[in-house]
C-alpha cells in the first residue's frame, strides 16, 4: 500500500536528480520513506537517493518495491505548476501508479521487477579528502571545463580545492582556497579524472543545492552528496574515475 | 505469477572450468585475459549459436574478478548509444578506482548492420581504439563483421560441440532438477539438438510438469535445417531417393529460375556420355516449363520444372558417379556481372560523347564510339579527347581497347590531366 500527497516542485527536483543517470529505477517504499539505488547502463555512475516521509504533505505506506519508468514520469511532471499538489497512489492489483494533479489523473504502468537490472552494491570507499562548497561553485567549475575539454580533474592540494581541464591546445584551472569553501578536510592530496558527460548531467541538480559535499581520492571515484526538498531528501552520486590514456 | 527461470540461465557456468567443450578456445580466452594488461586488444569470439561463447565471457569475468556490462541485440544499438554506453564504459575505471576492471561484452556483434543507425559498426571500432578496458565481441559469422573490426581484434573460434558433450551437460542439469531420466533419453535429446542451448531448452520443455521423462516424451520434432545449395546438388546428382532430393530443394531459399543455372553449370561435371545427354534433355524440358511460367504467370507450373530438374536428372543417369566434384556457382552469372560493368563504362563514355556532340547517348553509343576508338589509335588525339571529355582511366581503357591498369592508359590519363591543368 502506498498513498501520499507531495508538492510538485519537490517531486520534480528529486526525480530529475535521478533521471539524469537512469531511465528506469526500482523504488523501495517503506514507512521510513522512499529510497533508490541505481547505476547507469555503462556502470560508471551510481545514485543513491532517499526521501523522508516529512517531505510529503501526507504519507501512508507499507513496505514494498516498484519499478518505475522515470522518463515518462519526468515528462508527466512537466505538465504541472511548481506549486501544484500531487496525489500519488499505488494500485498493486493492476500494477499501476495513479497520479492526480489539478484536474489531471494519470495512470502509469509499472515495470516488471524481474525484467529490471539488478540493483548495484554500494561500495564502501575510504576517500581521504572531503570538501564542502556551494552547489553553484561546483556547477561553475564544471561549466568552465566544458568549454575546453570532455573531461576534467578534481582534486585537493594542501588547503586548496581545484578543477583542471585541458585539451591539446587549451586549458583551464579553477580553484578555491579553504576560506572560500564552506569546509575542507583532507588527510592527503587527492586528484582524479572524470568524464564531463556525466558531471554535466549531474550539475543541473547540484547547482540547486546550497551545500554540496565532495569526497575525493587519488584515481578514485568521486562521491557527491547534497540534499533536496529542504533537507528532507538526500542525493549521493558516485562517479567512477576516467582512465588516463597513455 | 512467478516467472519460470530458464535453465539455460540458471545453469550458466560460473567459472571457465565449468564451460563445457571448446577447451582450446577457453585456454586462448584465458591467455587473452592475462595478456590484456600489456596488449589492451579486444577479442572476438565467434562460432555457431548456443555453444558457450557468452557463457565463457561471463565465466571469465567472474574468474578474474572483472565487473561486466553487456550490450546485446535487444538493446537499441545506434551509433549514439554505443558511444555513450560502451564508449563511457571503455574509458572509465570502476567504483573501485582506475585499477578496477570492467569487461564490455558486445553480443551479436555481427548483427549491428541491420540496425536503424548504420554508424553502429564504425562506433564500435572507435570505442575499441580508445578503450582502456577489456572488450569481448561475440558473433556467429566472423566474416559478417567489417574488416576494420576484424583487424582491430584478436579472434578466437568456438566450434560446434559433440553430442557426447551435450549429454554430459544435460546430465549435470537433470540431476540437480530432480528429474528422473535415463541416458537413452538424454542421448535422444542431444542427437536432435545441435547445441547446448537448444538441448537444455528441449530438456526443460520436456520435463515441464513431469517427474519422469522417457525417450517417448521426446516429441520436440525435427528442426527445420536449411540445406546449403551444395548439399542439395549432391543429393540430386549422387545417391538419394527422389523424395529426399525434392524436399531438400524445398528447404532451399532459391527460386527454380536461379536453381536451373546451378544445375546447368554442374551437370556436365558429374555426368558423362549418354547420361549427360539425357540429363540436359530433362533440364531443357524444365526450362520449357520455366518459360511457360514466365509467359503465363502461372507459378503452379514451377512444380513441373522442379520435378524435371530434380527427379528428371536423377533418372537420367545409368550409374552413380562416385568421384568428388567441387560444385561451382553458375559461370554465366559471373560473365553477366563482368559484362554489366563493361556496359556501364561503355554507357558513361557514350554519355560524355553525347553531351559534347549534342547527340543522344544512344546515338553516340551506336554510331560515334567506333570513330572515337579509331581516333584513340593516335596518341595525340587520345590525350586531347580525354582532356576534352574529362575521361577517367576506365573509360580511356575502353576506348583504347586495353586493360584499365595498362601503362598506355596511365600515360594518356596523366597527359590529359596535365592539359586540363
């Protein structure tokens, strides 16, 4: 059983943060909220997402799992105003999700769980550097790199957080010292290379967050944490590092 | 409703040592994985379906601790998606860092041409060139893949498996599924199935809802096998019953109009003396029927042509010829193809002359080309005309009556180029 009412903008922000990486996902429903663990088709980026019941106007739920086509959902949500309220109800008999918004009532068919890809194992990683900065700053760094290359390096050197990108002819560097950051905590230097294809997709959701925490290592994945829905939703992106070709 | 798990998935080998058959190929695959670190070359596994290529790829990944992603024919494989998914996977480390290995499996790699986006094969080539992760391409037909792909990769052949090997695999499975079954039955299944996958599917289908399976339950039916044209020819010319030969022809995807040329080409290689005369007598009767079909558009008469071609030729011989004959495709086709390209060159010359002389292409072809051939006997004119009409080497060769790669042709062509400037 699942029955809830939620503000359109919260649902929109949450789903868009996920749908940039995956077209479909398994939603775990419980009385503690909704959670999603999904990995992109290339197995390069992972998202862990959790939404607390407080993010909803009303929330009634028993444990369950459903498969949802996120592309369709995002499409449907574009029909709503940000201030709309959306009523969501699960019809397990018919294998449908019902969405009511304003005068519209959508019936969304669920994806058979057996036909979906297995949920990824969230790896436990020890990343030596932890940087907290404004979402808009990280977005700026990513956008600046896009002008020059298709990949960038993120790292921490002493008490500076830096981004570097270079092509055959051009290069760009962006850096923030500890004072310009919200916080920086590193037990050693860190630097890893990442594909901009993925970071650009992620940066849309990231830019909306006031505070973004970035965990980095040396040639290790980057972990990017931030919250949505006024702190009631949590997003964690994990992106595998690019291999430097020799 | 619970979905039935397919046994082919359930019992997919977990490690390479469990993969049955093809031990040489498996050893090569293992070696490739060991060498990959310094070589970074992709590999193609090719061979008939259902004999363990995909299983071997997954088992290998499991053995050496690589994670995997797969793109198969059920995914949309446009150039864009290949670049986005396989491309990203091939240059990126795993969630364990840059040292983590991820195996990219491109199943049915010989089947990408048919896809909506024709750039698919090219995209795969680019992904392979830039890859920093191991890639396995899997294909049924090695030569259905582009030469570029073949040159980029190492290749390992998987050969059809013996039915003894299939029985071994079936035994492993039925024991674990607690199906009561004797060895005769398993041998029966293995005999009618050409590979592991169909044999396992047959076993599962037969044991559905049964606890005991006997040889009488094998009613899977005979698979339609497509005969090659060479086998059908052998059936007609050598020793086989009229019915066998005729039904072999029916499995063939070839119209009587085409097939008669095959017989025409190969009959004189088989039959001798009076038999050959009789054979051609029957063949010409078949041709009479084909002519009637074409004139009257009554395709029902094809069957008389077939009877004449197959059983007629069979009964025309007085003995069975035991010698080995390498059958060949109709040489008339080859000649036609050659004539076609010659015609095309002639027509393009005629078109150029026609344009210059303000006459039709047909008139140029029938009345003027012969004059130009005479003109071309004088090198001075040859160069001048070639330059004027902007002729290419093939066209010059045609007018000179020489081969396109002949020295004279090149001389005229180069001189003409110089004149054009």
